[in-house]
């Protein structure tokens, strides 16, 4: 693993003395790694599976589960799909009572909590002996998902990433060229200032990204920094100060929307936001969200996705993954399900990349070559191959940092509405982030 990855995954103070003591007391009863020393895998009780997503996504995952069930006669399978926002609280309650389903969907920004607290089984032996076949997954991608103890608790079933999204038609209509996709957000804003006078009234060259923590992360990466260090933030106050200044000035210059408009955009569906209405030329989004805005835009323009503006530095990607709970009594069928899910080309056709791009190269290549797969998915695959080749790794967030997404937005809104100075905003967010990283 790279130095960057080791720093990011260290547990630091978030474990705390109490947690270390808890682990010491529980060491004699910690779950043994399944398959170790040739031991048979447990196969008692039903196969229980839980995951998150929209109604459409959950329906597609259920179809793949059902297809697996057809190949496993006599196996009782129960499922617990739910919405993303309520999933993690429910999972925490289940984990606290050692009552997790056998197969548990994880997301790279949330999994550290369950890895660090002993809720999941280490899968290294099952990977090493081929019981779970990960031979088609890039080893660097897999290794970057390892926990602080160096073990592998999650097998990715979907890869997602964020990037800049551009209205290619609007740029051409203005007689301009797209910005350099190896630039930073500073370069994008400078480009937007040149584009703005050429646009129709009421159209903004660029969305205000000041409150988006993932885009700030891209900005920090471009400076050789990152969101998180070992025990405190991984960026300097000057970097965050420069970020807030960049966007408040862009908004004040009329290149980006005013603060009120940006705040009103929060929570607006992708098919109804300013980008979808043709009122923005450049924004940012997850790779799986571009099609929503394109659907809203219709034939009034063509949206394209570009790499995250990191100045050419390797960007981060996220994963949706499968794990096996430490309290699972049917590890044998759990392993069989995970192996099936990640390798099934038929399952990938059913999912239509709703759960992320397939991590297995052969499955991803089959999608790229299939006439039945939408061009939008093929474009996502092509861009992923590009950022992967450039060195992208999975970004696993430390425990207790998930609320920083909202806190970052709230702090920036205070700055953009004049309730805080930029220096006060920088001080507020760094204090919040360092508190989260300290475990208190």
C-alpha cells in the first residue's frame, strides 16, 4: 500500500482507550477467520442478506439474489433491503446486539466502523484459497480497501467515483472548448470566467462547489494533501481558506449562482437540478448520476463526465461491497453468494451499473462490448479505466467522519451567506473534523 493509504487507514485515536480495552477483553472470543487451517465453513440456518439503495436499485439486487437462489435448491434466503439514509443506523443497532444478517452491504465511507469494532469476518483465507474468487479484481484496488489491521473484510461489488460534468453542447454553442480535464478547480473557475460573457442570461458557467466536501478533497489532493491524516485533518488551513475564497469570489462575480440559489439546489433530484434545466454548464456529480441530469436535459444538450479536478493527481473512488458478519452461522452460503454476485455477467446485466461498475475486469469488459448496454454506462466504464490507470484507489473514511459531509456544507453556507468570515469558517470546520477524528 502507498504511504497515503497507510496514513488514511490508521485507526488513530478513534479507537480510544475504551475500545482497546474492549478488544483486549474480547480477544479470547474473537471470531476465528473462516476457512483457517482447512476448517469447514458453517452452514446452519438461512442465508440472510441486507443492502441499501433506491427502490429501483433494490429491486434489481433482489432479482440477482433470486437468480442465485435458483442455483441453490434447499437454501432458505431472506433479504432486508432498505434506503441508504436509514440503513446505517439500523445496521449499528443490529451490530450492537450481534444480530447482523450474514451478508452485509458495506460502503467505503462507512465500513471502518464495523471493521474496527469486530462486527465482520476477515476474508483473507477465503480469498487466498480461491473460495471467493477475486482474481478478476485489480489487486491494487482490493488492497486499498484493507482495514487498519491489514485484513480484508469487504469484497467490492460496485465501483463509483465523482467527476466534473460538462454540458458539451452549451460549450460548443458559446464557441468555446472544454477546460483542461487535468486541471484543478482553480483552473475550472478561471475558464468559467472567460466563458460566462458568452452564455445566455440566467445561465451560469459553473456550479458553486464550495460546500461539497468530496470536491474539496479533489482540490486538496491536487496540492498533495487529503481530507484525513492520522489524528487530524490531512490538509492545511490555507488550503481550506483558498477553497472558500475561490467559490465565494466565483459567486460574487456571477460566474457561479448566488448563495441562495446554491442552497436551494441541495436535495433537488438530478433530473430537476440546474444542470438538467440547462442553467449550468459545469458541475460535479457521481458517475452514476449523470444519466439523471441528462434525462432532464433531454435533447437540449449533451452531458459528458470528466475526471475529478485533481490537477492530474490520482483521484479516489468509492465502493459498495459485501461483507460477512461475525455472528453469521451460514458462512458457506454467504461465501457462495458473494462469489456469484461479483462474477455473474447475467447479474451485471440485471443491475445495469445501479450498484456501481463491476469490479471484475471480465464482467466490466463484457458490459463495454455488449450492444444491450447503454452508452452512458460504457462512457462511465471508459472513464473509470482512465482514472484507474492513473492510480485511483478506494477511499475508506475513518469512523465518525461521515457527518462531516453535512457539516462541511453547513459551514460553507454560513460563509457564503456572510454569517461567518472565511477565517471563522476554516476554524469551525477544522475543529469539527479534528473532534471527529479524535474519537470524542
